[in-house]
């Protein structure tokens, strides 16, 4: 891990810890997931692809876009190299690039911490930090919108699960409830594959 990524990881750890403490979520798990979320980011694309296909860690879309692979590959390596077996922590790391409809509160915090850690410096980040302190889902919607726009600007592939994640945030805001239940979603995706 190079210095820039290490500093970013410390920033995500700090931001995840603070958000978790604010929302009454396990801040030790949040800081661990924040610190390790980019564990595989420094690996070459070839290696990410090899590990992903060897252990069946990614769908066809993620395989087309190695930038997406560092999340599931990182979670897998953390389990098998470092022996981390906390499922909540591993899930937060696995979904931190795309988001996921019905994400756990811990996963939401890690996703957001990645976008607003103290080292992030883009127009609107201060406002995003302020919103994150009072409305987690609203902040996530802003963050995922920004990410999707950024991907479009760069002509890259958008993972459909990011669109579903965005829709779930809008619908949950509208109906004041989570539209997608994680377990139901998992069953649906398994039965359709
Ligand atoms: Fe990442
Ligand atoms: Fe990151």
C-alpha cells in the first residue's frame, strides 16, 4: 500500500469511527472496516482478475471493470490472509465500491466514510459531511449520485447494483422504509441466476 492510500485508509477509519459513534453503530467494527476497506486496491489489475475468477468472487460486470474488483477481492483476502471473519466487516468491504440495496448500517457508514474522509477535497464535500451528521440516507444519495456522474464523465461501466442502490435510497426516503431487504434480495438474485 502506497503512502497516499495509507493516509486515505486512516482517514476512512477516522470518518467511519465518528459516524458509527454518532449513529450508535459498533464503532470498533466501523473503524476496522474503514482501515482495511482498500486492502486490495494496490494490487495490479491482472492479479485482481486472477483472484476474482479463481475464487468466483465477482459477477461478469465487475470482471469487465477491474476497479470494481478490489472490494470483493479485498474482503476475500482479509478473510484468508488476515483471518478476519466478522461477516458485517467483510460485507462492508465487499460492497464499498458499488453500494447495495438493503445495505447494513455499518456498510452504509463505510461507503460514506470513503467519500467524505478528511483527505477528500472536492466541491460539496463540506456540505456532504454536514448532511451525513444528520441524515445518513440523504448523504448516501448525494454520494452515490456524485459517484455515478463521475463514472459517466469518465465513460466507465456503471454496475447495475449501484443504480438499484440509488433507487432504494430514493424509495426509502419516499416511503420512509427500506424497500429492499438484504436477505430477500440475495434470494432473488440467487434464484434468477
Ligand atoms: Fe475502494
Ligand atoms: Fe477508499
